[in-house]
């Protein structure tokens, strides 16, 4: 297993729409393992493949509490098939937008259809942090970031800050 470098805002790769996975083979399972290792190392509670530069519709997450047993989950080609009218607000962060947090309102509960790492069809009902995290990750598969759900003023501020930081990093590398 390998820890992969994370793609950071404003890298346009984060805006790519990921494509469905057709066959779940050894390469895909290795990708899932690398994503989990990268997520645990960060540390984060979720990761989409595009965050390590792979435009495939796969996400991993683990919303278990610290101290409890780890519960790594792999979702391949996930689809939200139902969303509650009830909404909930969570303070979100993103490994691709380090050290920035903002409240986001989303459906409180969702039903997700997907394939697991063995290629078996699964359907899960999620609420709480799991529902929020799944929606955050499925957004990544569509090139959407959590800052797209906040005010344009705040979003532009964050993008400007990260664009400046990226330029400084580039200049330092010269
Ligand atoms: O680690 C993460 N924490 C988090 C907190 C609230 C809502 C969503 C998340 S996902 C984030 C990891 C990440 O960037 N996944 O794409
Ligand atoms: Ni994210």
C-alpha cells in the first residue's frame, strides 16, 4: 500500500468529472487500498479517487469514532437514489482545501446504491456524519467541492487565498 500525494485547490484536476469503473480487478482493489492508506495518514474521514489524481468513480471513508475499531468502507460507482427533505448542517473540511472549514447544509439522510470492493451491489441508508461525508465525496466524483455550497463571497476568498499560496509554492520551487 502506498500513501499518495493529495491534489490541492486550485488544481483543475479537482473539477474533472470521474468516469464509472467497469471492472473491479486487482488494480482497482490496489487503488482502494492506496486511498484508504492516504486517508488514514492525512488523517481524514473520507477520500475520493480524484483527490489523488485518478478520475474514477470510487470513494473510501471511515467515520468510526477515535478509539473504536476501524471501519473502512469502499464505494464504487455510488448513486444517491433517495434524499430526505430534512436537512442538516455540518462544519465541513476537505483534504484538498487544507485548514479551511465552513458550515454546509445538505439532506440529513440519503440512500446510496453502489458496488463494494468485491463488485457486489449494495444499498445503504445513511444519516448523520456518514450521510454528510458520502455527499461530500460523491460531489468530488462530479467535480464539485464543499466550497461550491457556501456563499460566492466566501468561496472566492478561499480560491484567491489558495491560488496565491500555489503561486508562492511555484516561485519557491524555482
Ligand atoms: O476528512 C474530512 N472530514 C470531513 C468533515 C466534514 C465533512 C466532510 C469531510 S470529508 C474530509 C475528507 C475529504 O476531503 N474528503 O473528500
Ligand atoms: Ni473533500
